[in-house]
C-alpha cells in the first residue's frame, strides 16, 4: 500500500523524501524555538540578545529561499 499523498506530495515538490523533509523541518523548528527563546529573554532584558532572534530568522529565511525547489514551493504558498 502506498503512502497517502499528504505525506509525500510536498516533500517531493522540494526534491526530498519524507524522512529528509522531516529532518529539515525538525531542524528548522529547533532554530525557530531558539529564536523565540532569545526574543523572550530580550523582551525581559533588552540589553541581552539584541539582534539574535532577528539574525537567526533572517538566516532561516535565506536558507528557505536560496534552495530553488524549496524557494519556489515556499513562495507559491505565501504569494
């Protein structure tokens, strides 16, 4: 029995297997969590992590959009 399309269509669209995509997405989520933590600390004490969250988000955005297949898939959803 083949895997349901909900698990394979999007990973294929960005040139990955389900497992590769899951790994990328989990690493991406971890980086977002770190950015959120830095932003939360910055909210309490503005002298700390004054550029950490925004710099991490910019790097993640570049990582997402610099890959041609991933960038097209992403931009087609947010446009």
